C-alpha cells in the first residue's frame, strides 16, 4: 500500500505563500506544478552532475506533461560552483531559450542548487517563479524553506543574495536513499539543532529512533523531516526576513561557521554546526543554564549520529577572530544563541570574547 504524503502550508501575512509537499516518489509533482499554472509555460530544471543522472529523467517526465517545454541546465556538483559565473551561464541559457516572466525554474538538487537557482529566479527579469525539489537531507529540512537564496563571492559564503520565496517545495524522501553517508550525517546536525532550540520531546524522539533513522526507514524519515520542516516553517513564518526569531536557527553557527572557514570547507557544514552546537551548549552549561549531564547528553547525541563535537587542532584565537567577521554581528556585539534548556533557545548579546574563547578551546582541545 502506498504511504500517504504530507502537505505543510507556509503562510505570509496570514495568506498561504507556498506549500511544502513531502512524498515518497515524484508522482504528485506534475499535479503540484500544474496547480501553479504551468500550462503553456516553459520550465528549466537546474541540477548538478551527481543528481542529474539519478533523478533528472523522472522529474523531466513529470514536468513535460504540464509545461509547454522543459529545458535542463546542469552544473558541476559542489559548493565551488555556487558562483556568479554559474548564474551568468544560467542567464544565458534562459535568454537563448527565450524564457520570459511567466516561465519558471526548478531546482533539483541540494542546497547549492537550491540557493543558486533561487537567486537566478530572484534576479532574472526582476524575478520569475521557481520550484524547489530538494534532494539532500540538509536542503529538505533547512535550505529549501524560507526563501533565502544566494551565491558565494570569492571566499565569502552567501555574500550576494536575495529573499525570494519558492512557489512550491516538493520533496521526494526516497531520494535520500542514495545520499552519501557523510552528507546524511551533515543534515542530521541541523535536525538535532531543531530539537535543541525548539522541541525537547523531538530531540528525545530522535535519540529513541536513531537506529531507524540511520537505516533510513521511510516512515522514520517522514516523521522526522515533517517535524523539522514544521520547526523551520514556524520560525520563518514569524520572521520572514530575519529580524528576530529566525536568529535562533543560528544556534551553533557562529563558532560553526568560523571553524568551517578555517578548515577551508574540508569539514562539512553539518559537522562544523555539530561542533558549534557543542560549544554553545558548553557555554550554556558554564552560565548555569543547563547541567553537566545535559551537556553530555547533547554531545553524545551528535556523536551517535556520526557527528564530531571536537574539531581537532586549530588556533582558538583564530576561530575567535573569524567569528568577528560573521554576519551575526549587530552594532559590534555578537548575537550569540544559548540554550535556556533543551528545547528552548534565546539570543544573548552579553557573551564576552573570553567566554567564547573558553568554549572554542573546549572544542579544539584533544
Ligand atoms: N538558503 C538557506 O536558507 C540555506 C540554509 C542552509 C544551507 N544553505 C546552503 O546549502 C548548501 C549546502 O547544501 P547541501 O548540504 O545540500 O550540499 P550540496 O547541494 O552540495 O549537496 C551535497 C552533495 O550531495 C549530492 N547529492 C544531492 N542529492 C543527492 C542524492 N539524493 N543522492 C546522491 N547525491 C546527492 C550533491 O550533488 C553534492 O555532491 C550551502 O551552499 C549552504 O550555504 C542554504
Ligand atoms: Zn546550517
């Protein structure tokens, strides 16, 4: 028997802005696209060299039935190609294919493809519609929701971008079966983070269902991704343009980003976030907000999903220095996210550099 999919509406100012559809296959993609009024419209599927060979044909077939023409633009896989040069190539393709304002883009891939396609959609002809079809765990629970799009500029990550909401987020969870293990673990860091900042029961549920999740059992993935999408959705609904509440999603990211940069992006984003979450939990413990056994439980949770809480040798002073250039600064003070308790995070503007250095030392010591 076919398992039922789920639909989560994302609202903006009370109105449904777009829907997140969670399915086990691509069967309902055509229907979802048609509801946006794709008939008679062209669509360009943007994908990468890893995802294309696996899922492009299935997606192309579904979209051909509901669009007048389907074109494909394939990008080399990897963060290195999330650049303005790649966007330029995509603009050229759209111009040569005579894409106009009513035509659409579809991002088929992980966060790199989603961010880049979304940015092209935000800027081509001052903005055209786009669909997210996220294929990594990270993109399904995080980057495909909320409308943040962008590309890297030289060594500056996500330096150029725009807020541009997708018209539909369609996820086929079965594509996660082909995701490399380390990529799967990387996505788990954001999921554990969701539990830590918003829902203690969910955090415990993740630990209780660890085996099923690691074996990627469809029902466990469905429940998990639905809950994480709800958490992300609720946060971005309250704060679509990152003025307040959305900052909570940066839990673990201030130190995490600095580590990511200093490791020259050799460690995956989720791995750095895991260590960053451990550092933030450590600071929460130091401030007497959580007790030591809770700190241990949090670190153990990341480790049980093959994520590191220690990052090996890097100079703590350099990590601190790098956090200063982070975008999370406000009037010279860092907006640091701490845990009030598991399941409840808050933004603190009083964390000192000495406190941060202490936490950084803790994750960099052997
Ligand atoms: N917009 C946002 O709000 C937001 C939030 C978080 C992260 N991001 C961005 O997301 C990007 C990271 O995304 P990511 O982790 O998905 O990386 P990614 O897009 O590079 O994908 C990771 C790798 O997995 C491959 N892949 C994707 N789906 C697959 C599948 N189903 N089977 C096999 N291989 C598959 C890809 O080809 C790639 O090699 C970063 O650029 C980051 O800045 C954006
Ligand atoms: Zn992240």
